[in-house]
C-alpha cells in the first residue's frame, strides 16, 4: 500500500501543501482544490504549472465534483448532511462539460483515476438508483477509451454512501471502481460495511475518522483504522490510501491537523506491512 493525500487537506496552496506532505512521507497526490478553484476549472496554462509543481509525486486521482449536484425530479434532499462542494459551483446541466474536462485534466496530469459521486442524497436514495446507474455507466464508457478508471466514492451526503449501497451500484455498472471511505459509511449510519464490498473493485481508499458526531484525529475515532488496514492487507489490497483529514486539529488549522494525522497513517501501514 502506498500513501497519498488530498492536497487541499494540507493547504490549497501547493507551495505549502507539497513540502509538508513530503516531510510526512506521502508520495502521491489527489488534486481537488488548488488556490481558490476546483481542479476542473483551472486553465490549461494553470494545469501546466500544477504538473510542474507535483512532478516529484505520483498523481493518483483527479478528485472531481462529478455528480455532486442535485438530481432533477428526485425526492427531497436529506438535509442532515452538509454539502461540501470544494469550490465547485457546477449544476446538473454542466455535467457533460465537467466530465470531458475531468478526463482532459487527468490525461494532462497523468492521473489514472477520476473520482465521481451519486447526486446529493435524498430522503429516499433507492428512487435515484436507476438515474445514478445511468450516469455512472455513461461516465465509465466515456473514460474507458482513454484508459482511465471512473471510481465512485461512497459519500454520506450522496445517494451512494454506505458499503451496501456501493456494492449494489458496483454490481449494476460493470467497469465502475470504488473509492472506499469507511468514515463516510460510518457517518451514513453503517458500521462493519467493509465485509459487504467486492474487494476486487476497490481501487483507492480515503482515510479520515469520526467520533461523537464530528471529524476527529485519525485512529482516535470509531472507524477502527488498525483493523481496517489489516483487513485491506489481508485481502491483497495494493493501491493507495489517501489522507483526507477533515478534522481541523486542536487549533482549527488544517495544515497542523494533517501534519498530525499523516505520520499516524504512515505508522499504521508500516506496522501492518513490515511487522517487527
């Protein structure tokens, strides 16, 4: 297993984020917000500068905002969950453009994975299932000729938030991959979900933690990260685990919080893969 981070969890300024990530032993990057804008909204010239900045890292994923929008005609939104858009103001009508742009950005930066979602969660997610499957099937078909993987993240604020929901949509969409986020599943009300997943469809993993209704320091919450990493290792997972801190740290400082959590992630993975 190799270790990365969503860069804006350290800082939206790559000049700040990348040295801190390097110092923590992280060698991969996921790109979401750079400066004040989402990665898909950067110009080609700006992408050239990003590519130069991250040249010492492997670009694991384009953390796109695809399908993180309201599905027209769907049931009312589930208002329990915050809608984090990470500088993306795109709507349902923009999704064809966002998809094409995400593919071009991934190709420009050498990323293999494009992260997608399943529309903002409604009070009755099963009513959205067919529309989600249709959109994901379209995205997989769009990306496949370019050698790119479309990977859905189980996101508690979207219609596919749990492992059970993830397994259902993976079964319905051949070629779709999963970004497994056990903390998101926990927020969505599911525990022990990993056992329900088709392990060969997990292409990427996000690491953060949750306790008592809030994000917390990695490995101090309810996810049970030592057991989760051990299970991934036992199942032969050899992809990336990417820090997505979310916790704001003891002083409401994302950079400090990620500097605290990253060494913990390194230690957890090193302890599993290189036992003493």
